[in-house]
C-alpha cells in the first residue's frame, strides 16, 4: 500500500508514531502489535482475506493471536499457507471455545456464498474477482468459491483485507459488530474494473462509526494500508476474563 492524501487520512488524527514515520513503506504487520497494545485491542483471533502464501503469518503469531483464519482464493498457494501455519503455530495452545488455532479457507471473500471467476495476473499476489485495468494483464481465469467473512470469523476480533479492489464486497460480507480492528489495503485510484478506492472504503467505515487510527503507505504510489478501530469493543473483555 502507499502513502498519500485521502478523505480518510484527513479524518481523525493518526497516532503519534504514524505522524512521525519516515516517508518509506513500513509494513503494516510490523506496526500491528504496537498499535493493538496502544489501543487496548486483545489478540484474540484474526481473519486475513488475501493471505497469499502466508508471508504475514510469523508477524500475526508474534501479535499473540490465538486463532488464525487464512482466506485465499488462489489454490496454488494452499501448500505454502499450510506450511507457514504449521511451522509457526506448532505447539501453541488451542483458543477458547473449541475452535482450531488455524484454518485455511481456499475461497474468495464476498457478500454472499456462491462462485465467481478469479482473475490471476502476472503478479499472482494481485489476483482478484475483478478484471484488472492496464497495465496489468490476466494470465488465467479460475473458478473459485465465494464465502462471506461472517461464516468464518468466529473467535476472531481482527480483520485484515487485501482484496485487490473488492474490499467493499468483503466488508459487506463481514459482521463488523463482532470486530475490534480492521486493516484494509486500498488504492487512491481503482486498479480493477468497478474496483473500490480507499476513499470509498473510508466512507463505508466512517458511516458505520469506525475511526481511522493508522495509515501505512506502500512503496508503490497511491496504495496504503488503513487501520480502523470499531466504535465498540467485542471480544476484548472476554479475552481478558479468560486470561485472568
């Protein structure tokens, strides 16, 4: 994601660390543990939409999450995802409620259950349910299952979204009332046909009372990861009760 000005970034003030950050891309997962600690968001569980090959799994484990749900539509990445989860979650205690500590969902996230076409580009981490705009080109078309986040988010209070333009569909399929924090990648300009911009994502979140608390820009211009705090907390108190 990339730094830049947007209606979201001109909204509520960012945290001190974000205002003073150097103008280079600091990956969101490196900043997430400190941000959650400052906000008082407990690391109960996380749903990551667009998990790719699991490159953020080590950082998510360092956050202390007790449950990781990895959602990824490109089946080429299933083995790598399972390998990363097994490597970094081995021997960790199971979360409360009888849920597994790890779950891989090989599907796209959307508004409702169904099937859709996945556009795989020459940069496979930019695969999307939406057709890419030039200069990106499609290398193949796959049929993928579509599952709303609300069906897989039990035991999770944090949502991470990297959906390549389909962010609004992902958010519409999530039960936001059961989440504390959301980290959403967005672009200032659409890179996919009918793709959402980060301004559209900001309007969606602000209309539901969520507050922008961090904005981490990418090396690529116009792309940024935005962290949003829920208007109310959900699993935070239950987590602390379990740990006491």
